[in-house]
C-alpha cells in the first residue's frame, strides 16, 4: 500500500488550483490503468505523494467538431472514442487505434489524455494522432498552451507536461474527402496485449493517383513514437505502385536503424517494418484491402 | 495518511466506508464489504477476474481507486441474481453449458457478458468473444463459456417474448 493523499475536485478549475498548490508533488489520475500498476508496486510516479482524481469531471469528457477541427476532451475514454461516429468520420483511424487499446474493461476507464501523458512507446492512440497532425492542449492557473503531439515527447516515457499543468484537450484538423488512412497494431494476441509495433498512415492523392501528401508514424520502432519524414518525402509527387511501396518499406526500416541503431530486436523489427509500412501505405492509398 | 470516506451504492444498497487513500475498489468490496465473489487474479488489469459493473460499464476493480467510486453504482456477482434468490439466466447457463471448471474466472466472465446482454438481445458469436476479450480462463478453453452466453441470450430473449 502506498502512503499517499487522494484529492477530489469538482471541476477543472479546482483541479488546476490543486495542481498549482501541489506542483510536482501531485499527479492527476483519470482511468488509472497505468498508475494503478505502480501503486500496486508501492510507488507513485516522479516522487508525487498525492493523486488528484479527474475521472469524475464531466467537462473533461467530450467529442465535438468546431469549424475544421475535431476537439476531444482529455478525459474521454477509449470506449467513447471507439464508438463515436464523429471520430470515425473526421479521423478515419483514431477509432481503430482507440478500439485496439487493452480490453473492454481498460477502454471503459482509460482515457486519451492518459494514453498520451504516460508516454509509453507502445501507446496506441499516439501514432494515429501524429499522422492527424494533432495538438495537445495544456492548461494551468497561469494560462493555456498548445504543443504539436510530434513535439510532446522529449524522451522515452517523458511528456512535455510542466508542474501545475493538466492536459485538457487533444485537437486535430478534420480529415476531409480525398484522404485515405490506415492503422495497424502488431500484437502477440488479439486482446490485452501491448503493441510490439503500431503503424499509422494518412495520405492524399489526386484524381490521377499522384501522391500529394503522406504522413507515416510508427510506435515502438524508435525510443519515442515518431513520424518518418524521409519516407513521407520520397513518396510525394509519385504514383503508388508495388515497387514504390517496397522502397518505402525499405526506407522506413533504414530510418529506424539510422535513428535508433541496431538493437536486440532489430532482426525481428526490420523485416516487419518493411512489410507493414508497405501494407499500410497501400491501404491508405486504397491499393489494398 | 488519513483514511478517506467513500459513499457509494453496491448491488442497490447504500454504503459509507472509510478506507486508505490508495485502497482499490476491489479491496473495499472484498475486505470491507465481504463481497468475496469478485476475485483478484493478476492485480494489473489483464485477467478480468475482478470485473464489476460501474455505472453499468464493466471495469477491472483492481484498476479503480476506491475514492474514484464515490457516488457510483456498483454491481458485483452477488447482485446479479433476482431478489427471490433465483439465479440469473447467465448463471444458470454457465452451469448448464458446463462453462465452469475451477470457477475463478466465472464471476468476471458473467459480469463482462452481463454488460453485453444488458444492451444486446441477440449477440453474435463475435460480439460475445469481444465482450469477454478482457477475461482470461485457464481451464475451459472458452468454447463452453461462449456457448453459455449464447444460451443465456436465447433464454432471456425467449422469456422476454413470453411476457
């Protein structure tokens, strides 16, 4: 059992006041699906001795479209996102990513904000949000800031949350007609399994099949989930065919090794990255079912 | 650290308990309320043995801090049978289909499938498998469990049509 304080708040402003008062000594707890494992082992993250419950604050849980943006409250559960027609329509892939998290029980508690802040390399929503060009909204008593999710992870298991700040929203520009997308999670079994690798692609091609935009992110390939800019750039202005898809797969594996070096898992991950990058780009370009 | 107070409803009954700030919903149910039908398997949210319904949704009670259940409506395996003590159709079907061996996963399996049958009258096998995908059974191989849930759904639908 952990010697800790449990703090309840009625609304977002009360949470921000508590975070201001406690600083790094308090951590918000939403679904708790990561934190509870630490508590069972007798520790709270980062020397905190208090948890602020944010799981019962309705104003942190919403999915809404505003202009060209889709806004998702950080306290929205994976189950709510996976079941949302609006998310399906506006993102094409985020509901797949959310539906693949853990188990039904975990998805009923775990939140999108928690998935991001925990900063696990295998987090399922993160690669999807990266290819959606999502921004993370943080609030504190001092104000509000937005950080592109691609810049939100300074290192493994680290997220860019300052003491006193709460992640309150994730937002991204809606995917409009003409875009294609694909998400795939590689796992040892179909449920309650951490991703070995996960892949997310958003692509846009013109009427003649010329690739105009390409976004690729992979989780668990590098120390932090990342976009693969060299692969994205080599595809722009070209038509997707078998040869190009194969080249893209090779380029992704080469980028992984260039940035991450050779690791014990590289023998396994290199051919898998090659194949699954090709496949997911093909799916996003509607070249493969 | 001082105990915290938790007011909530379990199986339709109001409770007021004091517990450690780090106590889990599972600990309070088992150790303070004596509702030991909810089992602790892995304790890390992977096996589903501790599944209960919280405001109608299945959750791992090992993953919920007791304080987070303030004001919640909790249903455990002890609360699924009728007020006359008659077994729930799911409980009957688990017996009839031979879906119980050691029995440790059974309460969690029943709570997970209850959430499904509360909203879906005629679930497909795929929906049934999805509903219990967060619950591990190391004895039966799952076939009898899927059979039992399908049987319960049919019996519940038939009973509904009779009324």
